[in-house]
């Protein structure tokens, strides 16, 4: 669990930094988010000025108009910058989603109980385990049943049952008699 803590902190800091970037972009570049920026309102024009503006023929060839060319280039550069910023925003949003999923998975791991089996000692191969069980069974055969029961209290039912099956029948019967009645009944089942 201590190993997961730095990962959680790093993920949280990354998430907060990404949120800060998005909020900064939203504040300084609202057009990236589709926000309507209201154009300044024009003062009311007299009817004569409005009529004159409508009679002026619009330019049909942009290339021939030298004054509109720099404005078009600036507008295209602005669109390219907006596109790059929008792509960056999409990439950051995707990274935030991945980080959120990672955080959720790590939180689930931290909150879920650790399996009991993972806390036990590593499993010994079957042949070595059988050899150890036989040696332990021989030691228990030489002990009085009450002392053997004190030792077996620390083991779970499966382990005790395996040991009792390895011990001679007469000693197993003495150990079962010395065990608590409920536990002895579980062993027999």
C-alpha cells in the first residue's frame, strides 16, 4: 500500500495540472471551447449610410484586393493555431481520462482487502512439503497429546488434518481427544 501512495500523489498532481491548463485555455482562448465571443456592437447608423453601404459592390476577387490579403493570412494562422490548440486540448483530455481510470483502479486496489493467501509464506513444492509434514508428524508422535494440541492451535484446520493423517492412528486419536470438541468434529468431517 505504501508503494501505491506515490503513484496516487503523482496521478493527482498530473490531474490538477491538466485541469489548470484547461482552465487557463478556457479563460484566455474561449473560442477553442466554442464559446461565443460577442462582437462589439456598432453604433446605430443613419439610413443614408446604411443605404450607401448596401450599394457598394463587394470584392469578388480576394487576390486582387491587397488590403484583405494580410488579414486573410492572419485569419488562417489564427485558425491553424486554434486547430493545434484544440488537438492539444483533446490529447490532454484523453490523458486526464486515462489518469482518472488509473486513479480509480489504484483506489479500488487500496480499498479492497488483501487476499489472505498472499500474506502467507511462499508455497513449498509438494515433495519438500510432504517431507516436512512427515518429519513434523514424527516429532508429534513422540510428544504428549496436550503439548501437540498447544502447537496445533496456531495452524488452520486443513493443516492440522493433514498432520493428523500423517501421524500414527493411536497418537492421532489422543490428539483429537485433547483438541476442542468443535474443532475435533470439524477435523473428522
